[in-house]
């Protein structure tokens, strides 16, 4: 009799334990839900221009309800348009932000909210508005005694120019797209001519990304001029068609001297700063 009670109690204990585990598992199971994926989380746009963000709904545990999108926190002078503000699970859309020319310069944080199927989630994204430029001037400046040339946005790395030496000034990244059809080149340098060359030249190449916009001689000295004095050189280049530096592209300018024993650029502030201006 005692054995029967023992086995009965054992069976009840096992059954109770299994029932407890089942209930606990049921209570911790994930319910259908979704997350928001925004790419990228930050954009830079010039005054008066437009930009976009990609928005995608990622379902969890079989979530299958439509999701409604909305945006709050837009700066004054900005407007938002979803290509589609109702998304099914796994769908994506573009959120376009359009700005006016008078929108304030600065960074604003916006909030995108997605709601559907009894669930609601939000995610922050930022918009960085920069001043719209009408011309772009790139300066070549010298720092220190190692003849490293620099600008606040990049570096022009070399020692002083000698025969067949190339300088590459780089590291200037565009924060907006900029179109131009004219370049004004101003160079101020001190040189010594190599008389073994019939012609001494200074060559310039301007490129952004994989596009070469200019590749030609900007200064030429005929035979008989030996140099040894300060030289101002200006050149206005009008392009046959409009050129564009695109947002995010790096601008590189290469200067190559040939036919000089030395060609030293002069620096130290106006009017001695060499530069290239695009407009």
C-alpha cells in the first residue's frame, strides 16, 4: 500500500514539474514583433537640396501586419515625403527630406515612428544642413620646416619641388555636390631654372573620385630665362562643359615641375597663398 502511494506521489510530482516547465516556456516565448532599419542614420544636405534615407521593416516571429510610418522633429524649412508610408513586413521605402534655401545651418535629430499589429517602435535619425556654396576655393599652405603643405580640410604632402617631382594635395572631401564651369588658378613661387631643358613647365591635374577635370601645363618658361626670382602666375580656365564635384568625393590636385632645379611655392598669408578657385 505504501509503495502505491509512493509511486502515485512520484507521478504527480513529475507531472507537476513538466506542467511548470511548459507554462514557463510558454510565458517566455517571443511574440510577433518587428524592428526598424534606417540606412544611413545621418545625412548631410546643402541648403535648398534634397536627400533620402532607406527605411526597412524587419519582422520577428512571423509578424505579418502592415506598418504605418511617420516622422517628427523636422527643422523649420524642411519637408518629408515617404515614397510609401505603409509597409508590409520585409518591405522597404525611401524617406525624402527636402530643404529650402533659407533653412538654418546645423544638425537636427528627427524621430521616425512605425506602428502596426499592436506594436509601435521609434528610431532617431539626424539631418546635418550645411551652407550652400556658390564657389569653392582650395588653398595651398605651408606648415613647419618640413615643407608639408596643408589646408584645414586636407594635406599636400611632399618636400620642396625639384626636378620631376610631383606634389599631391588631397584630403578635401565634398560635403555637397558642386557644379562649376570655370577655374581660376593663382600660383606664387620661387624657382631656379635647369638650363639643360629647352622648356620648363609646371603641370597641374585636378580630379575628384575617378574623374579627371583638368590635366595641362599651367606655367611655361622658354629657353633663356633662368629664374631665381619670385613669380606670380595666374590662369583662368573655362571648361567646355559643366564639371561637378559630387557629395562625398575627394578632390586631389597634382602639381608636377619639370625643367627646374628647384621650384619652391611661397606661403604665409595673402597675397602669397597659392590657390585654385572654382565657380
